[in-house]
C-alpha cells in the first residue's frame, strides 16, 4: 500500500482492517497513526475503544483485543508497537 492510498483512506474515512507501519520515519508513523485515531475513536470513549500493546506481546493477547466489541462506537482501535512480530531474523541468529 502506498502513502497516497493511506492519505485517501484518511480523507474518505474508509479504513481497512489492518495497517502495518514500518521504517525509519518515526514522525510519519506517529502522524498517520494519530490521523487514523482521530477519525476512528471519540475522545470521550478513548479508554474503552482503544488498546495499546507495546513490546513483546502474545498473539493471543492481540487477537483477544481485536475481538473485543467496541463500546458505543462502530470501531475499536488496537495499536501494537514494537512487538518484534514482524522483525526479520539476522543471518547470524540463524547460524547459531
């Protein structure tokens, strides 16, 4: 998916089920995550409809949060940060 497609999703407020942000541009990742969050989660219900999982998390925990129904809203936002789930293994790790 290109950055222009992401911008179009935000502009039209028609979001996909999953976005994977990666790369060295921390500012852009934070910016677009905040744009999505502002569109999807009402400030008064943020504590109920937003979950942030950071660091090493179990896939079951992610799944459970994704399956939790939103409260007084159409959508629930689950953010997984720095989980290592999509981290590429180095060749040295494979050899040892």
